[in-house]
C-alpha cells in the first residue's frame, strides 16, 4: 500500500512515521508513505497558500491553486485513487472505514488548515471527506496520522504473526475482553482462574462473554450491530436484566 500525504507541515509526521510498527512496515516495504509540501506548489513570489475569504469574515482559506496542482501532480494518471480531505465536515472515521481504505492499493490524504479549503478544491479533486470525531483540531495532520496508523496495521504482515488484527476490539464489533499477564496475584488481586486452567475452549468462551459484558457496560450502542450467537444473546439479556433489577 502507498499513501501520499499533502500537508503544509510535513515535519509534524516525523514521530508517528519514524518509530515502532510504522517504521518497520516501511523498512520492510509493506507500506510506503510520502509527504508532499503543498507550499512547493505555490506560484507567487511569497509562496502563498492561503488568502482572505470572499464575503469577509475572519480567518484564512487555503487557495485552490496550490492544492489542486499538488493533488494532480501526486495522483498522476491514476484517477481511481481516493483523494481524502481531512475535515470536521467529513463522514466519521471508524474501524469499518479503516478496513475500506486498507482495501485500496493507494490513498492520497489532504490535510486542511486555517478555516478550510476553497470549495472548488472539493469539486475538482476531492473524492471523500473524513472526520476523526466531533471536535475541531488545528489542522488535518493529526487526523491523517490517525488514519495512516489505523489503516497500516490492517495491511497483511504489518503486525506480524503474533497479532491478528481480525481479533481486535471493534473488528469484532465488541470492545476487548480484560487482559492479564504475570504475576498470578498482584496486590492481592488474582488472575481469573479460567485463564490459568489450560482449557482453551473455556478461555475462549470466557473472553467472548467478558467482551460482551464490557461492551454492554461501556458502549451498549455497539451491541445493536454486533454478531452474537443465540446463547450470547441470552447472556446479554441476563446482563440487562440484572442491571435493571439492581437499579429498579
Ligand atoms: N481537521 C480539524 N478537525 C478535524 C477532525 N475532527 N477530523 C479531521 N480533520 C480535522
């Protein structure tokens, strides 16, 4: 997978792209990521990339010229590559969208700044708009980092054999079950008996139940679309009933 990032601040990406898993994935040629400075496509003497808005009002708007030129140059002849603008106005990013993006061989991420981008950029070159949540950042760069991270770890081989992205929380439509490691007792709190039983079937069943319990407690909205067996449905009904009894 190849990702191009168009930004006015390419150095902001140094930490996330040059450490840990994303660093190794690039070294192993599983993903390649190129940053492009939008300012390199400015045409005037001052290398301007923003200007005041028509109609007045505060703030600055990113000019269409440098942005459209940058996208067209980076995209080349490949008109199928998604060109994704990071903006609070976009559809909200989640694990499903990460999976959708991971299915593409190439992505172009466009980081907005200031009050936003000239509307003609959207019309001419943007194919999708993504928000990482209902809050406003100072620009699209941090959002682009979130997307690169979430998508890259879905590329086969990036996480290595020991981690399976398919078993992630959210990939299953549930939050994760509780995790434990050594020691068996820490400050008087013991690891649940079943986890040291050696019974793999019982461990898997316990984890699944605890994932459902945790999702019920923290994100019941996710259960509306989770894929539960009939038995798990009954377990959930029991959880709901005992909660209702306690509060009733
Ligand atoms: N730019 C500013 N805020 C943002 C957000 N929440 N998501 C994506 N891009 C943004």
